[in-house]
C-alpha cells in the first residue's frame, strides 16, 4: 500500500502551493508555459506531477478571479447601469 501522507510533503506539493501570481494575466502566461512543457512529452514523471499540480492551482486562481469580476459586473448591472448606445 502507498503511504499518501508523505506525498503531501513532496516537492510537487510545494510547487503547487507556491505564491499566487500577481495578476490574472501572469497566471495565464504561466499556465501557457506549463502546458507547453507538459505537451512536450520530455518531462520526467515527478516533474510532470509537479507541473500538473501547479497548473491546477493556477487554474483555480484564474477561475476565482473571473468569478469575482463577474460578480462585480453583476452588482454594477443591478445598480442601474444602462447599455452604452455609442452616442
């Protein structure tokens, strides 16, 4: 049986828990870089896991940021903003 308690302290977990990027755009850029590395097929197995976990963290960050912006837009719309007619 595999002892999963040790896996939570692995280097892969440490990289996945790195500081969040300073912006949504920085997170997307890092995600694109990670994806390129993952798709290359040239990473050792443990680096694959590390990169995958970091990507999952970045993806969650991006989704949270998008949801927050969407909520702010909904609040503004409910506050009586009218569509701009370009005049």
